């Protein structure tokens, strides 16, 4: 079956659940915008439409979208999300309040942009209980068809459930020629799947958690295109970019139908979230999500290799509390998460201390792991961030000491169990982490 046959459908899955794909269309072609008018008519239940962009994406595509809709006799208003102090807007509560107060009412919202605009439009559409469409301007992240909003509220990074969009529109010309570091960030985000799906499977094995192989397999045919031929991304090969865009899109579908970010987010995302939270705490500026995630994914794959090489694991006592010196003023929000995690670490230690179970875990995970070297090659040959110094922290290369402390404590921030926890339980973190960082993400 073709993945696109799933769009807009409800089906019974082999995982035992019934999945619904709320997003009905992906138009990825040079004439994608010719489908805008019909889609608005079939979805909106009215004729008033609001186009939302920032100053950059308005220039890239917003104006064309508006003209196209007007020529189809759709009434169009626009809202340009303003820059803040010369910086592009953020998906935060301040911007939300501004939009709720000032964006004109409409039957349907159309977001023109990628990360932040996608989150903001999803958020406003949800609060106003209106459907929305997304005109994608870059293959930069996997949130286009997800129902989750990644936002900052009261200075804290949160992820909450809203609604997925009705359709995504993208023209190859625009996606291929988007600022290149946006595309390489998208590559970093989608590569996380190779380690995050192992983390997900690990949770099923240890805690009998829900897991859906079908959603993991959604990207199976697309992955080899960029994983085996990363130079095609660097050469702006249209077929490689289409595979990348589709992989990001179906990665968001996988999260939406399973109702969890687990298909696309594991330990590598905890490292990226930690970097984001520290930047917020310190009034600093973090880097692109996908760049942080891509570099971290190499390290997670290396951790998996180190863990899976053990014949007779020896579990060490894990810290009883979070490291308050590291988290500082964030400690009160982090602490409850780690408290929820501790029983899981204890349970996993007991379960995996039985030799049979350790062998079974290895047999289960090893066949599907992607080698750290392969992820490293893919990112470096595509010209994407693949060293910790490629991650920008306040516009400067991230420092080794900061990275190391983030890797040592990122597992404390969420209840979700990942390879980071297993590495802590086995003493690989902190014992071997410096050597792994030096070997895998320094050169
Ligand atoms: Zn399923
Ligand atoms: Zn991500």
C-alpha cells in the first residue's frame, strides 16, 4: 500500500488499535498551490480565510498564497507575526496572546512557514476551534502533520496536544531552495528515528508499553534515499529532497496516529530539549531543533552499540536525586519527572539482571539498529551538523564541558525511559561518555 492512501482514513492496525489520520492531503508538486482554493472550500465551512506568516515566509510564499486564494474568490485576511527585537518570532504565550487579540476571525487558518509558524497556527486554530492548512516553506522539522504544539509557556518548554492540519502544501522549488541549514536540520530530526524507535521498543520490552511497528515502518521506503545517498541532499537533488520532506511528513503522521511522540523522539530529543531549557533559563539562544537532535542521534547510536556489546551487564546504583547544581532554577519542574522515572530504572535493573532477558533484549534491538558510523556519514556528507561544536549555543560553538554535563543529566528531565537511562544504569554515563563524545562527535 502507498502511504498516501492512508491520508484522511481510519483503519484497524496490527498493533491492535484503530488509527485515524486527520490530515487528508499532502500536495508536493510545483502546482501544489492550485489545490488551495478547492481544499479551503471543502474544509472551511465558510468563505473567510486567514493567512498567517512571518516577514520572511510572507515574502517566500505568503503573497502567492493570498493571490491564489483571491483569484478563487475566497475572502482573505492576513496576519504577519512580527519579529521581536530584530529576532524571528517564537512559539510562546506572548505571541499567542498577541495573535488571539489581533488576528482577524476566519473560518479557516492557513499557516505559511515551518517550525514556529506551524506551531503558532496549530495553537491558534486549536484555541479558536477552526481547521487549518499548512503551506510548508522548508523541510526543517517533523511537525507538519502532528497534533502536538511545541511551545514556551511561562518560560518553560512544553508539548501539548492540539489538532493536526487538514492538508499540507509544498512546492519542490521552494523546499529545495530553502536556507540550507533548515534542510539539514530536517535531516537531523528525521534521522533520530533510527534511535528513537529503538527506545520505543525498549519501553515495550521492559514495561509492556504500547508500541506500533506499522507506524515505525511508515518511513521504511523513504529512509534509504537519504541515508544511503546523503550527498544527494548536498547536491539539492529534487528526488532526495522529496524523500526527506515525505519522511518528515510521515514521521509526523506516525506521531499523530499513535498519540505519542515516541516514534520520532527518544534520548536524543531529551538532549535537545535540555539545551533549549537551559537557554531559556539563562536568557540565551539555542540552536535549531534538528541540528541538536542530529548530532545527539549519533551519540545515542554509539551508546546503543556500547550497551549492546556487553555480554554480562553489571548494573550500578543510579542517582537518587536530580543534580540541582546543573538544573538550578529548573529543579522544581525536573524533580517530579525524575521521581516518576526512578521506579522504572529499578524495575529495568531487576528485569535485565536476569541473563536470559539481557540476551533477549539484544536479539530484539540489534537487528534494527542503525550504526553510529552510518548516521555520522549521512550528516557529514550532507553538510549537516555532526560534531558538538556544530551546535550553536548563544551563537557560539557549544562547549565540550557544557555538552558533557547535558548528556550526563538529560535523562533526569522526562519520565520517558531511553538509552540514556540504560547507559546511566550501566555506568557508561558518566564512565565512558567522554571517550564516546571524543570518538563520535568531536571530529
Ligand atoms: Zn498501529
Ligand atoms: Zn524532533
